[in-house]
């Protein structure tokens, strides 16, 4: 058995984007992913696009997973969405609190992702495989690393099956997080989230917004390349392939790629490692 792979997409905004994403998925399916997930916008703002993309993945004979956020949601709205997911034939959800969109007032009836996980379990039993998020370098809004691990443990106790991490480039952070979680009895698989480096400004902006650390040596190299896109891609491929190789050697339960709706970098990393 090879290392299980999964791929994340975001819902395209245009018909042209949907056509392009279909071609990207087709290439990535060659790696036989365990599932493909689709993100939600802030406050569930892309719900229709998310469901259309998930439905397309299911129609293509693949296992799909919808992100499912609970910010601003009511029990009744979540109940209705769960029924819709079941009618679609969906068996896997990525249960998240989600970010408040700007200008959004109330949190809704679910304060934390653990509340959503608990509610899904109470409503649907074991119908869904529930993924939750993990933050090896701490969630940006957590009060402390320990509080962050405790919030994660609460999601596991509420009924999560497995976790996907925020992307990272420091393996020590991942292993420390897993050790801390396991020490508190949260022993579900924690799959590393992998972000290919496609361009310098994009990866640095993402990292700054979500609290992921780009090590100084990587940041300086990326900045030194300036507008040399090919050098950035080649360097990024080396860095992320090496990261994945270290994780695989250490026995991680899988790799989850944040594809950014592109196939080239993810395929190149998998090919170098002989995955899929």
C-alpha cells in the first residue's frame, strides 16, 4: 500500500474556471486519491459552488468531501444541510468553525467546531467520516499552544475520525503537536496538509494570514529570486518534496495537498516521491 493522498480544491467562480478545474481533477485522479475536498468561503459564502463541485467529483466516480463551516449557522440550517449531503451520497465532511466574513455579526448557535462535530454525530450517527482541522503552529486566535491543543482534543472527543493540518514547513512543529494531542488521548490520524510553493508572494501572504511559519531561509531565498518564476518553482519543488519525504519516512498516515486548483506542482511532487 502506498501513502494515502487527498487533494483540496476551491469552488471556481466562472464557467471557464469550472472547465479548467475539471481538467486539473482529471490529471490528479491518476494518483488515485483517497478523497477530494472542496472549501467553503467565509460564513459559507460559496455554498452553491462548493456543492456543485463536490457533486461533480462524486459524478466522476471519486470520493468527495465538503468543507462544512458553522459560523452563523442554526441547528435547523445545519440539519437541512446534513440531509442534503446525505441525499447527494456524500460520506465525508471537513467540519470547521469557519471565519467570520467582514461585517458579519453573530456567531450563530455553534461557537466551536467541536459543537458542530458533536451535533453531526447526534443527528447522523456514523454516516459521515468527519475530518477536523489541526494547527501544528497554533491557530492564530488561540490564547496559547496548550489552549489550542485542548480545542483540538475537544473536537476529537466530540467524534472526529481524522484531522488535516494547516500547511507547515517545519516538521518538528507537526510531530510536537501530534505528541501533545496523543498524550491527551486524542489518537486519531493527523494528516499533514501540504502547500506546494507555486509563487513567492502567494505563499508568504497565505502564511501570514493563517499563522503558518515560513522559515527565514525559505523566505529569504524566495525574496531573492524576485520575479524569476521558474527558479521559484524549482526551489519550491525541492523544498516541498523534501518535506513530504521526511514526513513519509516518519510514518505519517497520509498527505493532503492544497492544490490551489492547479495540478502541475502537486503532480511533480508525487512523481518525485513515486506516490500514487
